[in-house]
C-alpha cells in the first residue's frame, strides 16, 4: 500500500503541482517592478507550456468572475463610447457581416480572424499586416505621426541581413543599449522572436551565434497553438514575408531579463470604436477612464471585487492624457473597430509616451471586463451604428 500511495502522490504532484507552481509565482510577481509579472509569466509559459494557459484562465476566473464593478463601469462608459462613435469611421476592411451578437471576447476575435482569412483567400487582401507584420506596422504608424522608437534598420532579404551582421554595418547607427532584434513576421509572444542585445557582438563566436538565431527565426513560422483561432491565425501568418528590424531602446533606464524590459512601464490599452476603454499595467493593474484603478495582483481580490482605488501615479503624473490621445489616434488611423495599443511610459516626462505596437487579436486577461468589452465591440456591428470610411485603398495605404 505504501508503494501505491507513493505512486499516487507522484502522479498528483506531476499533474497538479505545475498548476500550483505557476499560480504561486504569478501571484508573487504581481507586486514587483514593472515588467516582472510579464517576465515570470513568460518563464512559466516556456517551462510548463501544457499547463500555463489553463492556470492563467483559472486565476482570471478566480479574480474576475466576481468583479461586479465591470458592469457598473460598462454602463458608465457605454454612452460615452456611443457618442465618440459619431466622429469615427470604420475602414471597409473591418466591416464584418458575420460578426456575432456575443459577449464572448474570444469568439469575437475568432470571428475577426475568419473574416481576415476570407478577405485574404478571396480577394488577396493583407490589410491585417497592420498588426501581424511588424515592419509594416511601424511604417504605417510612422507615416501617421505616431511617436515610435527609432529603427536602426529593416531587412527583408536574409542574405543581406546576415552580411550586414557579419560586416557589422547593421550596428553602424547604434549608440545606446540594449537594442532589440524583432522578427517582423513573428508578432506572437509564443514565437519568442524578440531578442535584446545588451552589447554589440564583437567576437566571431558572438557573430555566429547571432547569425544562427536570426536564421532560425527567419525560417520559423508562427503557430498560435494556445488560441481558439489557431487554424485561421496560422493561415494568415503563413502568408507574411519574413523580415527583421533592429530597434533602439527607450531612453528611460531599465534592465532586461530575457526579452522583457524590467523597470520600463508599459500599458496595454483596448480601444473600441476609436475610444480607449481601459488600460492594463503589468498584467494586473486595470487603469480606467474615470481616473480610478483596480489591482488584481492582490490575493485579497480572489473571488471578490477589488477595491476601486484612486491616486495611481498613471493619473496623478498625467500619463493618461498622452496615452489616451495616442492610442485613439492609432485606432483612428487604421479605422479599426477594436484594437489593443501598447504604449511605453516616460515617468520623467509624462507627455512623451511612445507607442510600442498594436494587436488585433489580443490574448490578454482583463479580469472580468472581457464580456462587457465584447458587448461594446459587437453592438455597433449588430445595430449598424457605425459609418463606413469613404475609401478604396487598403488599411496600409491610408
């Protein structure tokens, strides 16, 4: 019997242990510096790929299912969003006759992926590159005057890229570190296609190692395996030509763990019909349009509504003004009904926030706000409340 008990204990530890391990580390990291939670989450995803998504979904349910403030906030913000809709025009590419009348956020994202795939296969349209191709994304937003970090180079040919690395001309304009290599065709976090370069490679061995990594990622194709839209999403990303860019760092001091910047505040903002709805800081702090916030990194919020708080530095230092204006400009430029826009914050100069990237298929957790964001996304489609932009050009050509 003792042997059976040991075996059962081992099986229990192997099946349940990783979930508890991930949960504990994610909860502990919630009180760290900016970026710590994301770093821990990425480490857990890599170490326990089969357990990670289920654990995050469970934690989201524990902390978000009883977030009774989400509906109050929705009712407060809905008339403001419908008012903002009067001055917003939807690009024809985003007009989706098959948009479901749903409060399921992931279902709406899946419907969008199907819509993009249909346009690609039937009409050859690749407007979705405004998200999925990072090189095109930056080109588009720079053309619209959005604040972006400098780019030292963009390469669409592998031989040219590797030659530039080997003769070091790729680094000719680099004056500060860390710089970041980013694969243009791999925007999913699961592809691990961003690489921080804390110092320039100097030895033949360092050059060879970088060349090997760039070559590996050049030929790598994304697999959105942990999303409900895997098949449709992969069909879209398989169509993107490979590319790389080398990006300059943000001027505020920070350190890098893996590919995550620690100490560099970044908010991820959901913009619906041209109006910023909420922002997520460090994956757990929800920043709202009414100058309040909710902290889901506190264990006391399990199965309860986190206390609605005021006085967060995001608002008191004035970052909100720059962020809301920037993300809404980004959504307006694309004419997208729903878009997540990620923004770096400058604690010393709040008016100088900088756009990092966007997402049209965000897999983030929003702690009970998802259902209400989905309602606000779907309603104008279902009730035909929007105006279509008068244009014949693609999203990228605007």
